C-alpha cells in the first residue's frame, strides 16, 4: 500500500515536533526579472531552503503564472502563495497562506479579502493554510503597512503581541507569522520570538529584516520554526557563505 504524502501543514508540524528548522525564500513577482530567473532558481536549489513563498503587497506585473511554472519545473520545493490580495491566487501553486492581518483593524485584511478569496479557492486544489499575520514595528514604514493602511505593533510591547498571537491560535489559525516587512531596518526581536514560541503550540514563522545567515540562526535559536528570507538573499550571491 502506497504511503500517503503529508500535506504542507503536516510537514511543518512534523518538523516542529522533531526540532527541524525550516527556511522559505520569498519571491515577489514585481521584483523578479525573468531573464535572471534561471540564475535565481539555481541559487535556491543550492541553498538550504525548504519552501518557496510567492507574493507581494502589490503585484502589478503579469508573470505570476510563468514564475510558478518555472519554479515547479526547476525545483522540488513546495511553492506556497503569500498573497497581498485575492488577485494573487494561482491554482498552479501547491498551497496558500490564508492570511488574516491580526495586528491591524482594517476589515479588508481581517476578513473582507478572505471572503472574496474563498469561492476562488474552492475551485482549486490548493492546500489552504490558515495563518495569523502579525506586523511588527521595524524602524521604517514597510510596503505591507502602507498598503494595508495599518500600524504595526510596537516591538517593545511584547504582551500585546503575545496576546494577539494567542488570540489567533484560539481563533483556529494553524500558523502564526511574525512579520517585520520587506526591507525592514530591524528584524523581529528575538525576545518576542522566544516569548511567543514558548506560549503558543502552533508553528511560528518569522520574516522581514533578516539580512544574513546569522540573522536566521538567531531567529531559530529564539524559537522560530520557519524563517523567511527575500530581498537580501536575492541581492547577495554569497548569502549562505558568511
């Protein structure tokens, strides 16, 4: 009898249970130059990445399907949508982080876009992974804060961030994503990662402002189960050699 393959969520849970740390490379279609895509894919294949996230706060170009097709053909990693809105849904990916922006009170990002996306997702075979998305102050206004018209939570107010993560867990979110934002001056504080990872049971994703291997290792040590890297990895061909 053929062994049933684990879902993406089950793989993340199993990794957490085994103490295995995961790494996702985030690709924003608006920042991708198709002529350089093969080189970027080679970099991903030579890296310790375990997942590929695809999406951005705003995606204006029309290369999403082409990008996903190339990633599926040239890598063996799960391709997971990380959408800014329902227009970024592709049935050809493996899964989607079904995000709810818990740190803000803009109803569009708490529930409205999710309502719009649900009928679309029902027509696909995408694995839908409910994710509580928490934006953390990072020293500058990031694209997600600007587009969502929400303020990030203070990096000093650990209790509020913890309560927000716990509320997300109680609401049934399957993952908590702590986000400093693309191009953040500061990454999510390690003491915040530590407090949250020790006080919720679901896996913790951490991204934004992580510019080198040392930053990844610090997030892992603090309790992150999956770390996301993006711009710094794309721009630095020696990212994992430091």
